[in-house]
């Protein structure tokens, strides 16, 4: 089994952290293969044969079957390797985790990524940028960090009492914000406490 990833991109990192949490409990035979976005390796014919969208991550099974979309890959890993449970153990908990993971994707990772794509020089000759949309997305990202700080006042993790995929998505989004100057601020104690607790986990170095 092979996971195609890029070392700096947030979506592949979500899967690497998820996998590292699983590897603390299970032997998992999985090889990492770098596809460097900066070097445009994701636009080569060889990679487009794996994913015509040219997006990472992609999981390739030993029999050649392919899976893309971070959450689909994580779901597959969760089914094969149930410990620790990161997608929820019973119906309500599974739904709540899905809810929070979608919030972290749509309310945080999307605006953070849109800020980077539309304001950063890295994308200048790669995509058509709309700087105004980038600035609106920056504003949205900062508003969402303030909202998340309020949400975390009454619980240790984003979807409740236990680590879940929602924490992994949030961490990858927040760390990815740095390149665009989007950061947790000093007046966000709950988010700061959550961030310190999450980053103390060895998996987050993945
Ligand atoms: N929803 C997809 C998003 C995949 C995605 O946007 N990947 C980015 C890296 S974080 C990518 O490959 N970007 C290359 C590009 O936009 O050219 C997932 O979760 O897998």
C-alpha cells in the first residue's frame, strides 16, 4: 500500500497524522511516496494517471485500486485499524464527529487555503488569483479562529472528550494558515490550550 503525499500540504498531512495515531496501536504496512507540488510533480502524466484532478493525497492498494479524498482514505484506515477510534464508536458520536470535521474543512481549511492560493506569490504563475477573494478569506479564517476559541471553552477536543479526525483537520488548517499570517492570537486561551495539547502528541510531527 502506498500513500502519495506532499510534505507541506495540509490534506496529505491529515492522512499522515491519522495514520500515525493508528500506528501507535497497529502494525501497518504502508509506504509513503512524495509527489512534490512545488516541483509540479502532481501535474506529470504519471501522477495524473493516478488522479486526473492532480490533487493529493492518493492511496494505492497493493492490487492497484486507488482511493482519493483525505476523509475517504481515513475512513478506509479506520475500518481496517479500529484503534484509536477517530471517527466515532456509536451513531450519535459518529454524526457529531462528521459534523465537526465538515465544520473544520468548510469553515477553516477552505478559507485558509483560499487565502494562500489567492494572495501568495507561490501560486502567482500557477493559477488565476483573485486577491480580493483571498483577503475576504483571510478575514473569514480569523473570524472562524475566534469562533473556535469560544467553542473550545467547555471541552478538551473539538468534537467532545476524545481526539477525533476533526482535531486533525483543525490542526492542519491552523498550521497551514501560518504561511498567510493567519495565527491563533493571545486573546484565544481555549484555542491556545487545545493547540498545545494536540501538538504534544507525537503523531502531529508526521
Ligand atoms: N478534498 C481533497 C483536497 C485535495 C487537495 O486540495 N490537495 C491539495 C494539497 S493540500 C493539492 O493537491 N493541491 C495541488 C493543486 O492545487 O495544484 C482531499 O481532502 O483530499
